[in-house]
C-alpha cells in the first residue's frame, strides 16, 4: 500500500492515541489540526538533513540583470527549492563538512535567488520539496515525519503533557534511525589530500 498524506497523519495520530481520519479534508478535530501544520512540519523535516530522496540537481541560467553590488550574477532558484546542498560541486550543507580543504565559495541567497560570482550555468544540488508525494519517502523518513507531526498534534488533541513527552521521545528515536539509514546510502568518501601531504610530494 502506497504511503499517503492520510496514512502519515494516521500514523502520527495513532502514536498519541488520538482519533484517526479517513480524509485530511474531513470535518473532524484531528483532520483540522493536522491540516494546519502538516506541510510546515514535513518541509522542516526535509530541510534539516541532506536526505538522499529529496536531493535534486539543476543547472541555473543567469538572470539578465546583475545584482547592485557584492556579486556579479544572480540565478533564480527552482520552485521546489528548500535548501542548498552543493554549489559547483562544493558542499555547503554544514553537517557534511568535516574538514575545510575545499572551502565553500562566497554566495548569498536572497529571496528566491542565489547571488554569486560563478558563471552560468550555475550547477547546484539542493533539497527539493517532496511534501506532496509521501510515496517517494523511505520508510524511516515516513516514521520520522509522522513522529514530528505527532509532537505538534499531541497537546492540541490530548491536552496531556505526558503525551507530549512521549511524542518527543518517539520523534527523537525515529529521527536517529532515519538519519542512520540515510548515512548508509552514502558511498565511502576518501579524505581529500591536505596541504601537509601535498607540500611533501606524498599526495
């Protein structure tokens, strides 16, 4: 059975012993509360970690007009853009940068555009908004997103501090599992040769 918005919401509701739903648009308290926060919660979860299922690449054309100062060019970001992961094959997602042998080039995101001195096309890898298609999510992310939603719904639907506490614990456990699974999908990375090695002809 394909994962859907309804099934994600019901997973969250079940975890806090709240009434399930048949449709996100139905006129019930569970559906109304979930509808208010679902998109915001899921987008936040996607944007806070470099999930492989959410990564997309793009080659951006430069805008006709240059920025007023500081940078030479601006490039409009894709409509589904949530967060930048790579800029011209350099990591900009801080969680993935363990050493600074390949520094991030200067850039700035203003509104829905990225400003930089790089020429066109500008190659980027980014996290795309996959909120509307849960069928693309791996099972571990489904659990993490549902538990994040449960944290938001716990008090409005149960009025119980105990339910909130349990929801937060479930979320932390699900998020750890999801991130571990995401890390497994990364190929082994060779540490770049540092300046000490290069200076001695060992690189």
